[in-house]
């Protein structure tokens, strides 16, 4: 059986991409949240960020381990398109949350003067940050060259995103009313033209 990586350089490149893809956005979000939390009043909703992260992070670790175990092997050439998808997906997530500006939070909440953001990636999707995470994690599954990893990540993300977006949307409809209802009518949740 062929190893997951054909050289140490390739493996190092993979792990650098994974660290950059997970750690830098995490640090950005923590810094962003702290910076904006002190300057705004919020009305909290149900906090589900911990549950969502609790699902995603272990699934990503298990997907990588499945790749190393060479279960459900896909062609090696998928490593580089997969890593590209991973990094592009997380870049979309950072762009989406940057577009929200001070309205961004890891928790379900709104600011005192909250409004619907309909610029940048929010022109097409209600949750482009989640679309980026989904795209990135599919890329991770491809990068470890395992259809089992891709399937695992898709199933975990589908469950986590369905749960999280339903809670968020119920809260936003209650708090923002017609403005958010119009957004719901003209955009998809996470996947363009599909869902």
C-alpha cells in the first residue's frame, strides 16, 4: 500500500497548510471577538458554538487519521487540489466574517443596532462562513486521499450546520423580523442554488 505522502517535504507542506488553515483563523476570530465584545451591547441567543466546534474538530482529526491508515484510498494527486480547497474554504470563512465586521460573533447573538448584512459573500448566501468551512473540510478529506474521510466530514458538517443554522435563523427572524425574512426569501443557507 502506498503511503499517504510521497516525501517528507510533501508531509511537511500538508501539516503547514493544516496549521495555517486552523490556527490562524482561530486566532483571528478570538482577537476579533475580544476586540468587538467590549465595544458593543448584545442580546444573546442560544450559544451553540461549543457544540459545533466539538463536532468539527474531532471529525477533522479522525479524518486525518483515516487518511494515514489508508482507508478508502483515493488517488494521490488529490492531495494538492484538496489542500487548495481547504485553504480557499477557510479564506472564504475569514472573508465572510470580516464582511460582518462588528456583527460577527462565535455565539448566536445580535448587537444593539444589528442589521442584515447583504454585501460581499452575503449577497448569495445567508451563511457563507459555514459554506467556507464545509468546502474546506471536503478539501481536507480529499487531501488525505480518502473517500471515507470525505464522507465522515460531510455527514458531521451536515448535522452540525443543520443544527446551528436552524437555531441562528430562528433567533435572527425573531430579532430582525421582516428584514431577515426578506434575506431568507432571496438567498440560500450554505450551498448556492441547493440549500
